[in-house]
C-alpha cells in the first residue's frame, strides 16, 4: 500500500512538472525579457554587493568568472 502511494505521488509530481513546461510565442518574449520578469531585477545592486562581499572575504567569488585579490580590485 505504501509503495502504491509513493508511486501515485511520484506520478502526480511528474505530470505536474511536465504540465508546467510550455513554449513561449515570439510576441511574448519581449515581455518576459523585461527587468521586472528577471530573477534578480536589480542586477547592478547585486553586482556591487557581490563585489563588496568578495573584497571582505579576500577571495574570488563563485558567482563570477573574474579573479582578483583581497584588495577588492579586479
């Protein structure tokens, strides 16, 4: 009975995840590319905060590809 419940629950999760996938029409892509639809709407603020955090920690961050020393320079 427990195996049946787990199987039904996993099938429900799979079908829910597959139902969420959709193709975006070409005329809707402009709206989805706007700043308020982005994961991080304030990208400049996040970049500055990341730079300050890297300078404090004295190491290159994992979120950026650039190197640098602990002095805060690139």
